[in-house]
């Protein structure tokens, strides 16, 4: 273990032990790091596009996963892979959604990806059942977080424990079943609170790709005197999914779209995490928040080796017990860090100011092994490769919100990220290192033109580090692959007029060197490491209108006319400059009609995604193996309802893909991945 990592680990353990001594907290004021925050002015303070999926939204939408819920947010693109959102693919503003690599995803302010500076890939997604709400922030305000905030920041806020016990049960199509338990309690004085949330879910999968998932979260905290609060959270997750990189071939999709082409392939994960939040109100104008976090993720991906592809199917290597035929891509990640933020309000410069300065220490490590087995269901075998990767980073940032007048505020900010990466081939002993420092300025402003309308604008430098696997070769050579950098601008307007609320934003993202997916999950063209200059320009909007008498409607749309390679890009001997970037639909839209009366709430929604390309060549015709070809546009409809029988009992149900639309969700990593066919869920929740 390196000295910096040992020091950080010691700091994390000691701080967590000191801060976690009181275990429970006030149910309404658990300290945490929010991306947007709470209160009436939380959104209007942000000089960037903001969206919040509320608790009420989640209850009505009845999303199967967090990525399903994010379809209601403008600017977001989703690529479904296994049907339940366990392996999320989330993109923003035309950025490739592959493994959510281009987005910073947090849970209660804690990074969700297993390694920020090793591999910002989502092999795990927090379950929707534990969520209170979801915050999405884009623009210059994202400099408070990092790295990988070019597209934006998503923060999942977990629910606060409530007094009592609640049991949830669901059942649905394809053998889907779920049982959930929430239990909480507080001390007599009410200043300490805690609870547990347990979810057990199983299913056969709409493509005979079953899963078995367990998710446990323990959370609580307490007040310490009049000016301090502490909270702690522990979570455990495990899942075994019968899913594969291998998709369907054209004739398979045509004749049997629910076929599982790789029944022996399994994606097996388990994750443990622990974080502690401490809040110290130093005085009326000064507050210090400190977050200590740790997580460990084990991901074993066993896949049978492919030998041939045709229009009719995939040929796998024969398993005869002698030759190796199955590969385990087995990875163990460990991540830890300390994030401390000081917030001060003051009257310097002859005006009111709100300042925030912070520091974050972060460490990643990865053990990456390839094991070759001799049977279709092998879970052990011959060690073929053994790779160790490590990264350490320090981030410093500061911003000051100048409240120029009652209607105008300007917020300049600066973030500095410095990090080092190392890689060692444990079989050959070859090793190498790489390091980098990024200085990221930004500025944003808000102008309350009238009470019904606020204009916001911002400009900032964004960056995303290169993955260690691409930055340093297996032979230990620094590839000198520069970090992904962009210059970003946005301008928008938001507000409310009577029963109408709205937000509209124009954005421009100019990349110096956009890095394209390097892993196998990237599919066709994934071996490229640098796409050169790229350009994204578009508009996004959200509207909501209350018609009265229980009726309301909402919509969001993202229109991206420009999403292209903006410099020389030679692929297959031709310059692809001007071609559209992959998985960047020109139009994505979501429209919903809601009706509520008494204890009943219903929603009918439509989700539309326009055509997409999957390779730099912008191939339109479908290839023989289904890996290339334009993905046609599609529209799906969902119908959901929730009925509160009384304060204790709630009933709910949802039908997804109401018209049973047959569509292609993606062609990566290897073949056609169909969207989920029509399916339903019914459930009940009872609180004791």
C-alpha cells in the first residue's frame, strides 16, 4: 500500500470512528452534502440548469430503476441493457451513455462509481426503493464537485428513516417479485433517530435473463449539543444477473426478441459502503460540513468466449473440459475519501456574499484479474492476467456568490484537481505511473427579471480523467493520453406564471479531445481512445401546467441538432469529421398527463427517442451480426396509478410499454439489445 493511500485510509478510519460514536440523528435534519439543496431559494441560487425528481414524483412514476426515473429530466439520455437498470447507462446532452462514464453520479454526496480516477463506470446503481428524491445539476455550479462533471451531476438523496414499520410487496411480469421492509425509531427527546431499509427482489427477466438482488441500508444520526449534528449510513448490495455483452443477431431479433443468447453468462456484484456526515454550525454565518466515505465493490463477469457471429446467431467456444472456453473478468475496487466544505456569509466588498471553500482527498484501488475456465458455468480457472491499478487525488475549490442586488447575483469559482495514477502487471512486474493537474475556472450569474422569470447563465472549463487502462499500457508505459477537456456555456430562463412552471436552457459544449469508450462495453469502435475535437449544441426545456380539478400535465424535451466530430477523425480510411457522435439522439422527449382525486393518483406518460448511430461511420444499414446500423426512433407509453386506502395502506400498479412497442434499445456491446416488452407490476405498502 502506498504511503499517501495508507495515510488517507488512516484518516478515514479515525475520522469515521470519532464522528460515528453517536449513531442516530434528527429525522428532519440529517447532515449531508446536497447538490441543489432544500428550501424555496435553493434552485434560484443555482446559475445553471436544475431538475429535481421529488418523492411524490417517484411514487407516481413507479420507475423500475433510477435511470427509469431520470427519463423525466431534460437533457438525459438512457440506454437500457438488461431491462431493470442494474447496470445503468446514463448520458447527458448528447454524451455517450455507456456505463454512465461521462456523468458524476453521487448518493448523498458520495461518489457511486467504483473509481473516480480509475474507471468512472457504473457497475452498480443504488436502488430506487431507497430514494427520497433525485437532484440533477448542470452548468458552472457543477465545479463544486468533480471530476467528470462536463455533462452534469446527479445526486440520489436517500430517504430519511420514519417512526414505525412499513412493509412493501410487489409482483409482476416475468416472475418479478419484491419484498421490502422499512423500520425506524427515535429516542424520547427526538434528537436521535435511525432506521433500516431492506429490499429483496428476484425475477426471470423479460429475455429469460433472471436476477437475484438484495439491498440493505442502515441510516441514522443525532444532534450533539446546539450546534453539531452527525449522521452515519451503511449499505450492502449483492446481485447475480444472467446478462451478457452478447446481444441478438438480426434474425434472432426478428423471430424471437425475448431470447437469451448467452444463458451461461453472469454479472455478479457485491458492494459495501459506509459514510459519515458531520455538520458544525460555528456561528450564525459560518458552517462546516465534513463527509468521510468508503466503499468496496466486487464485480465478477463470467462470459463464454465467442468464436463466430452470423445473422442467425452467435457461436460460442465449445466447452469440453480441456480447453478454456469461459472468461471471468473479475474486479475488486476500493474507494475512500474525505470531503470538507466551509460555508460563510459575509458583507465584504460592500455587498452580501455567500462563500464556499472546500478540499477533498480521494483514493482509488483496483485489482483486475482475467480467469479462464473450462466449463460454461466456471467460477474458477487459470489466471490469464492480473493487473493492479491505483490513483490518489486532491481537489481544492472555492466560489463566492456576490449578491449584487435584490435581483442579480454573480458566482465565480475555481476548482483544482491534481491526481496520480499507477498500474502494475502482477504477472510480468511491469509498472508505470501518470500524473496530471487541472485548473478549472467557471462563472455563473442569475438575474430575477420579474417575480415570474429568472435568467441564468454560466461558462466553465470541464474535464474528465483518462481511465488508467488507457492512460498507462499493460507494459507500464505512460500513453500520455491527455484528460478530456471542454469549454462549456449555457444560458436559460426559468420561473412560474400562475399554474405554469417552466425552464428552458441553451447549451454549448466544445471538447478539445473527447475520449471515446475504451472498454469492451463500448462496442463497435471501442478500441479508439481519442475522438479529437467534438461539438455539442442544443436546447432543453421542461414545462408543467396545473389545469385544476385534479388534472395536470408535464413535459420535457432535449433537442441536439449538433453533436459531431469537429476535427479530423480517420476511421476505416476515411475522414469522419462532421459525422454525428454515437448514441446521441437529436430529440428526446417525455410527456405526462396526471389526474388525482382523494387518495387516487394516476399518470399516463409517453417517452420518445429519435434515431441514433452506433459507430463513427454513421452506418445506416444493419450489419449481418447486428452490431452496426442506425437505431430507429421509438416511442413507449406507461400507465401508473397509486391509491391511498388510508394512512396505513397504499395500493399501486404500473403497466410499462403499454402498446407493446418492439424497439431496439442499443447495439452495444455486441449485438442487438431489445427494449423491454409490455410488462406490469402490482403492489401494496402497509405501515404499522
